[in-house]
C-alpha cells in the first residue's frame, strides 16, 4: 500500500495538536494555505473527513485524531532513531593497533594526526589480539597481514620491508661489511620472522639454528637489539623511531620485500564513515613513501 506524502501527514499531526491551521503553519514555517492544501489532499486521498471547523478552531474528527496520534508516534520513533544515529556518528573513533606499530610509528605522530585531521576524539587501543570490528567497539584496525578480511574494507598503508639492525656499540665491536658477516654474529630470533628469509634473499644458505634470545613481539626484540644483545631482523615501520633516535643502526644497506604489510581496516557501514575516510586519507598520505610503486 502506498503511503500518503510525509509532508501531508506532518501537517495533519501539527494541525490536530494545535487545533489550528495557522499555528501549525507557524510551527512548520509554511503558510496557512499550505497546511490547508496538504490536509485537503490527504482527505481526498483517504476519502474521509479529517477536520471539522468549530468557530475559530479546526477540530480533528475521530478518524483525524486517531491518524494524527499514529503519525505523532511515528515521528517520535524517527526522532529517537536519528538521535541514536547522531550519537553513534559523533562518538570517539576507536583505533586498534599492535604494540610495536603503536609505539614506533603511531605514537610520534599523534600530535600531527590531531592537528592535521581536526579529529580530537580518538581512543587508541594497544592490543596484541586481532580485534573484531563488528563486536569489539573498534572503528579502525591498523592491522598487520596480507588481507583482504571478510566483511571489511582495507587499504595497504605500508609494504613490508625487512633488514638487519643493531646497536651502534655492537656494530663497533662486531663490524659488518657484507651479509656473510652475520653468519657468525649473535642473532636475535623472532618467532614470525626467521633469519632464513633474509639470508636466502641474500643468496646465502642460512646458518644452523643455535641458542639465542627469542621473542614473539617486535618491540621487546628491538629493545634487546638497542641494548647490544644481538642483531635483529626488523620490520621497517617498527624500527624507524629507534633508527631516527640513533638507538639502532643499519649495518648493511638495502632491504627485502615480503608479502605482508600494514593495513588500515574499517567497516563500510560504520556511522562514523566520513570521519574514518578522513583518517584513512591522512594515514595514506603519511605512508605514501612506504608503498611499492
């Protein structure tokens, strides 16, 4: 069944509540004649009388009063829905990031992020787990991996490049001039980033595994490297802050590309979508030099 025009229903509700076309017109910022015309069209479409004049009043008929009440309830429902949507769209943007990326890349840029996007209402969650954007209250995940992720939108921020790093003191005591020099060096291990990947990319048969410090997170491994405990195989985005501050150095030039990388992940149906896209564009601009051509 086709519904009458919404404007006619709104005019009916206002006129019934005020018992006056003139006062309804003032509320709706239209003319008396416009309200009268809307009500008349509604009566013609429904085939019933909705108002009867009583002196200076326009009293709704029983049918008109019943319909006006239903319209009022519908308008209240719409108003509540709009308010819920408005609150959802205006709440803080929650960003989930892994500890290493949050500490080494995101943290030094937080002031610029707020200043350049105008987005001051941010909540940063630093967590090891992969957050669920549908159920965890997270709006954006800065996710490490290959993608795509089912039901999510994503863009690649940084392609993964890996290279050796160490402390300046370790490099002074254990000079490295070519990749082969690392074969007998103290190598820190990462559970997800084996040295064999780098050695094979250099055309070198990896050394036999030997006892060494091992880590399942990049942050602690890079801290250990900065303390001179060994050479670490670093992901570029994670090591940049330590390199900039001189805590770490690169003993050899060049790097190798791997399939994984850092991604900006969101849900297209998020009510904060315009704000998320603005953040996405900022992250893409900040990382444009870290993506393959």
